[in-house]
C-alpha cells in the first residue's frame, strides 16, 4: 500500500528535470543576453553571442557524427573556445575530456586512446600532439583553434578550423538536458605519477551542485568578473566555467599566467574574482608594488593545493586580496571543502588568523560530508586536533568513478566514503586540517614528521619563495627530512642559515638534515612534483599511514 505522500505524486515532466550546468548558459542568454560574457584581448562577446556559439559547436559536432556518450577531447589554453567547449560538448550528450597542456605527447595519446576520443579540439600551439594524433587515430576528428597562429598543414594535415567548423553549426540548435543527471559530463585524468593516469568521470548532477556551491561559499555576486588564472583543464576549472554562467558574470581569459598582466587585467577589467594554486598566489604577493598601482577595489581569490603558508595569507590580505582556502581533489570536482571564516577570528592576532585560515575546513554547502577516519575501521577519529586519520568525502560532489577501472573505483569508495589518501586531523571546532599525503609523511626513527609542518617553517624565512620537504635515506634513522628551496629573486641564504632558522621553530628531529637550492619541478597547476625530488634522493615513497594511529616510536 502506498503512503499518502506517494500515491499520485510521481515525478512528471512538469515537476522533475535532471540537473545540468548547461542550463546556466541558457538562462544567462535569456535574462542577460546583452551583458558581457567573454573577454580575450580584443574579443568581447555577450552571453547571447556566446550561447549561440556553443549551440553552433554542439550542432557541428552532431553533424560530424559525435553523439551521446562520445568523448570530445580539448587541448586548449584558457581561451574562449575552452569556455565554449564546456557547454557545447555536453549539449549533445557527449563527454568533455580537457587535456593538461603541460603533459608529454605520449601521455596525451594514452588519454585519447583510453577515453576513446572521437574528436579533438586543439590549439595550434600544440602541433606536435595534433600531428601524432592524426597518425595514431585516423578516424579522429581534429578541429584546430588558431588563437595566436594559423594551423601549419604539415602538423594539421586533415584538421578543420574551429571558426569554420562553427559556421557549419546551427545557432538555434535544439539541445536537450541529459536523460539522467547521473549521465557523464566530463572526463578528467589524474596525474599518473605512479602508473597510468586514471580517468575520473563527472556527472551532470555533481557539476551542477559544485558550480552552485562555488557561488555559495564565495557569496559570489551577480555579474562577477572572473579572471581565468586557474587552468580550465584542471578539474574543469573547479567547475567555474559553469559557475560564471550561473551568475551571468564575465570570463576574462588568460592564455598564460604573468603577474604583471594579471594586475593589468585586474585594473582594466575590474576583476572581482580569480582562483589559483599557492605558487600563483605567492607570485602575486611578491610582485613589485608598482604592478598594483591604481587598484583600489578588493579582489577575492580561492587557493587550493598545498595549504598556503600563513605568511602568504597575511601578505595577500595586506595588498587587498581576500583569500578563501578550499580543499579537494580531481575526484571531488576540485574543491569540496572550504575553510569557512568565523567572525570571532577577527579579534585574534593576524598570525593566528592566518593559521586558522590555512586549514582545509568544512564541507561545501552541497557536499554531504567531509570526515577524518581510521581507514581500516572506518571509525571517525576524535576531534582533538592530534589523532591522525585519512580525510574522506561523501555526497553528490563525488565522481561516478574511474573509467574502465572498477577495481580502483571500489577501493576509492570503500566503506561508503571516498578515500582521498590525505592524512589529517579533526580540530575541536570541527575543521579538517591536512597533515600530509600518506606518501609524504616522513618516518624518522619511528617518529612521524609532517613535511607540511617543516615547509610552513621554511616559508617563514624571508629569503624563501618556494619550499618542499621529502624523505632522504639515512643509515641510522631510516629517513630524515631534506629541504628543497627556491629563493626569492635577489635573495640569498646558505644551508646553514636555513637549518638554523628551522631550529628556532621545530623539534630537533624535524629539522632538515640537508638543504638543496634551485628551481623546483612543478605541474601545470603549480603543484610541486615531490616524486621528482624523491627520485633525486633515491628515496622510497613513505609508508602509508592511513588507518593507523602512528608508527612505533624510537627514543632519540
């Protein structure tokens, strides 16, 4: 027998429509069609024009034989075509696979093969991949984007120019929402530093909810002006292509990061929001003061990746950039937790405010949960700020799973939670604080050393621009911390000075035993590639401590 609240109250076309972020651009065009949507050099397009172009793209792809469930890859900088692909590709039920522009050709070919790409939209800068892809995949539809240079026929032998391709499409293309909001919308590959990259599959529901959560966490106003410092290939730009459309804001495109250009655009376009990794934030914080002349409005930024050093947070605040710290991974659409600032923090000393703001925080509005748990028992750890566990997520802002990898999917979702592989603690006020990746914990004589704690200390030294700490083999203690340091321009420091600085703040066993100077290897999104530093030292990955309460300790 049906309950009264169920009888005759079924889902209908009139009261249930699958959630999809594509609808955001349709509404922006309907309601704010004449407002500015895209800025890229001399290019300035409205939402009505941008919506028409995305429909042309969907229509042209359909005519080219691309359909529901097909993969369309995009190898593009942060240019208008990349924004358009985030709507035009899913409009026909296809899946957008944004490729990391910094990867080697072999890795990108693996992704095209593994994802069964039917089409590739590629900027002419990346001619080497286009040429190899044409040879490797004779049936692949290649669409070249001539943003700064025309396509060389030698490298693009059978490509169609993007603008010519759009001309073939219908600006009134009648796109339809997905049949099911669980349908795939995007494919993003993980870094693959310990094997082949894994293909993370996003669904329309998650993309929609994370885009809206971005608005809620930031109190992002209507018609915000967003600068694309964050690569759009990285977790679909943390879903911000869809977020900006939902606010009928402005996408200010940035082909390549340059600190002076960023400040010039902040001034000329009145940028209100941007996102970036700690290295981007550090570059802006350290930029010459004259770059900022004439900027009087507050700019809001999100930072993710490694926890930002408190010194960087304080410096950003001093120059009028209001920083929000978010946390997440590719598998949770980018950010899915936020360090929500409390009013009572404003009465605390600046350094303490910065320390609190560097935590990973609490769940996003539309994420169901973030927790710190023992990975073996799945029990939550005490909220004491000390007991180590693995950070986990659950909710709608989690991937469908890994493409063609059921085993990895089951392991990632073991126990009803998504396992991040990050180690952390739960503080008494309910905030998650990351201590390290499980592989980045250094176990020295049985003592657990957080590389992040040592790195935060290094960042307090006035000469240090970037720092990374990894395990170095040691005949007595097994492994000890080794610091890799990139100095600020014009600054100088010796290894002895750096070590003496660390002794002021750290227990003796946590102090780096060696310091190496030079440029640090980084990914396209600014993350320091610690695995390369480990390789230089010949060290093993640290023991995975997720699920333990700490290793046996040896007296020192």
